[in-house]
C-alpha cells in the first residue's frame, strides 16, 4: 500500500466500466447499422431487431454514464494551464525519446482534450440518435443530416477510443491500474501526473 496512491473512487470505476461495456455494444451493433458488410454482426444479438434494440438501450446507458463521468472530473479536465500548452507543443513527448516529462495534473493535456471531445461527441450522438430513433417521425432532411452526423462522430469516437485504450495500456504501462484497482504506483504518479501527486500528499 505504501507504494501506491489512490487515483479513482469505486464510483468512478463502476461508471467507467459500465460506459466501456455500453461503448462496445454500441460499436458492435452500430457497425451492423453502418454498413451492409457488417450486417452479420447482428447475429451476436440474435438478429437485426434485437441488435437495434441493444443499440438503443446501450446508447441511453452510454449517454448517462458519459455525463456522470464528465461532471465527476470536470474540475480537472476543463482547466488548462501553461504546462498543458507545453505538452501540446511537444505532442506529449510521444514523438521524441529525449523530451523531459512535463508536469501535469491528475489528467494530462491529451486526456483533457479527449474528455472534452468525448462529452461533445456524446451529446451530438445522443441528439442525432434521438432524431433517428424513429426515422419516419422526423422531417426527412433533418433525419438525413442526423444520420450523416451520427455516422461521422461514430467513426471519430471509435478512432479516439482506440488511441485512448492503447495509451492507457501498452503506451503507458501502469495507467490502467487506476481504473482496475483505484490506485496507481507512486513512481507512475511522479512521472505522469507530478502536480496531482503533490496535491494528494506526495512530498518525496
């Protein structure tokens, strides 16, 4: 225990993993709706009708959990400072092995940007999803525009999620520990979130 520092509460972790499950259900069912090539993906849900129903239910769960998680960490993800600017300028050090680690808060600048993108994309997907929930009940032009926007942000979100998963696992070993066990190693905190580590009591 002495080598670890608490990073996420049980609430954070439960909401995050429910969101993650909903996301993968949305991706699997959404691909079946996105293109005929993936129509067979509906077989995972028992058929097209069940797949569409799963997509709608998962969409509601995803919207709620995304909003909960965003507001739970809004004070950390919505504030940017000069160190964040330096992080962006150096692309977080991912393109150079020699760049020194830039002091960051609980979340680095890239994570903050992804959090903001996620909530904006979630709201857009939610609104457009509402429009195309029953396509025949809305004006045709609005439905077509919503379908296009929904598909675009679906693709962008999947791309962002792939990067997010990579950086939380292989890209930065030890990062996912926070969402698995609620704690991260102090050595990880000192390296990746030094300002946050000082705030939570790390003095060494």
